[in-house]
C-alpha cells in the first residue's frame, strides 16, 4: 500500500517538474517578445522625436460636429 502511494507521489512530482519547465520556457519566450517590443517602441519614439512633422496635428483636433 505504501509503495503504491510512493509511486503516485513520484509520478505527481515528475509531472509537476515537467509543467514547471514548460511554464519557465513560456515565460522566457514572453520575456524575449517583450524585450523586442520595447526596443521597437523605443525606436519609434526616437524616430517620432527626430521628425516632429510625422504627426499630423489636425488628427488631434475635434471634428466640427462635437
């Protein structure tokens, strides 16, 4: 009876270790995506700051029907 319980605990432990590794891999991949998006955002901010004419001020005005 105790052997069966021990085997069950070992199986659960192994499954949890596998799940933990999968979660760690996903977290790592998400971190890489976030880093890439931040770099792209920084690049776009620098481009926008360097060329203020890229933003059309008229787009920020309220339409006449407001």
